[in-house]
């Protein structure tokens, strides 16, 4: 019953934000670090792997990873031997803009792709290599990638090779506005 109430609250928050067109921020503050889960729902957004594993019969999982020397954490693919894109599906009519704050393995590529409800890619943003620390004592640097389109149903982020990681530390999105009735 309690889980159902939380789900209803998240759906309601997503609906209110879409009516007023306000940016919604997801920061994974309540997630448990290091515990793989099949999916995560926050503020009406469903996070999961974009596909099932191909190299294993194990269930596909995402998990949360700490950002060293900070109290922040982010979501990533928990399948260490098979990098699978992480997908975020937006409630209602979707979003018009999505920004991910990311960090990852030194030299890892990063790609964010936006898709409409017909599974057509409508935008993408990428870097060939995530920013690296300037010295070993520096925190792992974060960077942002943004995609925009009239109706983004879901996004995927990917880029790491086997043994690398790419973490979404924060997701900010603007729901598709609805005219007042």
C-alpha cells in the first residue's frame, strides 16, 4: 500500500509539472548505493536497461554508484561485463528538453539519444571522451549533455566499453506543456 501511495505521488508530481511546464529535477537522493535493481522510478520517470543482456541469462539491472568525495550518487548499468544503455521513460506526453549531468571512466565516450513515442530518434548529444581529472586528488569532473525535441518519450545514455562506467548523476527535464482546460 505504501509503495502504491508513493507511485501515485510521483505520477501526480509529474502531472503538475507538465501542466505548468516547470523543469523537473531527479537526483537519486533516496537510492541505495550498490544494490542492483531491475528498474527505478522517480518523479514518474522509469529508469531501466534499454534491453536484456545478450551475454548472460542474468536479469538486466541498474544500480547506484557514489561520486567520490561528495554525497552525490548516480544511476548506471549494473552489468559489468556487458555495457547496456540505460533508458529513462518519461510520463504523460514526455518531455521537450532533457539534460543529464554525467561522469564516468577516464576516456569513456558518452552518448545521449532522445526518442519519440514511435521509437524514432529525434535528437542526440555526445562527447568522444568524458572530462578527466587534472590531478589524482581532484574529484571526478561532471559534464552535461542536453537533448531537445517537441515530444521526447524516452532517452538512452551509453558509451562505456566493457570495464568502463558512465553515471547519470542528475536528470533534468521539461515536461511537454498542457494547455489549461
